[in-house]
């Protein structure tokens, strides 16, 4: 991620096709803060409370709380 541009790579998008999604500046700022607060070196971006990868359904539930559709 750079200050003026950034994207995130989704390895298994819809139809199991990898996708690159551009991130707006607000998302990049929040993501940097989140990564700075992590104390592990796990390669997965979002972890569950059990320190394992969260499921796609868990992501859908989180986004639904904010009124965002994952597609």
C-alpha cells in the first residue's frame, strides 16, 4: 500500500477467481492502524479470536452489520 494508491488481493473471489480490489484512502488509513496494532506475524489479514482465518460467511456477517453487501 502506498499513500496515494492501494489495493487488496482477494485470493478466492466469486467463482474462485482471484481479484484485486482498490481501497479508498479511508480504508487504507484504517488498515494501516489495524496492522500496526497487531502483535503477531500471521500472513492472514483478518483472524478470529482463535487466531485462525475467518470464514467468508463471517466476513458477510460483519459487513451486514454496516449495511454493506460483499459483492
